[in-house]
C-alpha cells in the first residue's frame, strides 16, 4: 500500500491525471470500500500537513529551523518536501479540497461506488484551480 500511495501522491503533486487514476485503481483493487476510506484518511493527513506548513511559512518564512521546532515529529527532509508541495496549494484550494474530502466521505458512507467517487475526487484535486 505504501508504494502505491507514494505513486498517488506524486501524481497529485505533478497533476498527472492518468498516473493518479492508475494509482487509484491499484489502491482500490482488493477491497474498494476499505481502500477508499484508507485513501481518504491518508489524503486528509496529507492535506493537513500541507495546511500546517502553509501556516508556518506565513509565520516564519522558509526558516527550516523554526518550522522544525514547531513540528518536532517531522524530520527535516519531510519538512523540505512539504514546503515544496505547499507551494502548489493556496489556502482556498486547501479549503475546497477538505470540503471535497468530507463530501466524498459522506458519499462513500451512503453506499456510492467507491472507485467512481475516489476517481472523481482525484480529478478534482488534480484540477485544483476548479475546486
């Protein structure tokens, strides 16, 4: 699952719809419902991390030392990676992405097709200027 999730994250970061959808299909192939909920949980954590970095960048600028002190559970390379990813997300895009995650969670819980719902979310996250 870990390798597949990194493929998914890289595709999101690079806005590569084809690769992201391929990764989505692989992540959901064994158990679509469970895979979809696991992916949503991961996405929520991933986006929260980016939102946290965005906030800290506003507070400290690109000062890795200060950001590291504010997030002691993260290693420096993780912070540097998150800073690069954070540059690709505005606050309004993050807010919209969280709303889409919550909507997707609801749709999954009421029995909508997991693969279609996650594919829809994936496309919206990649085309984040439209969410």
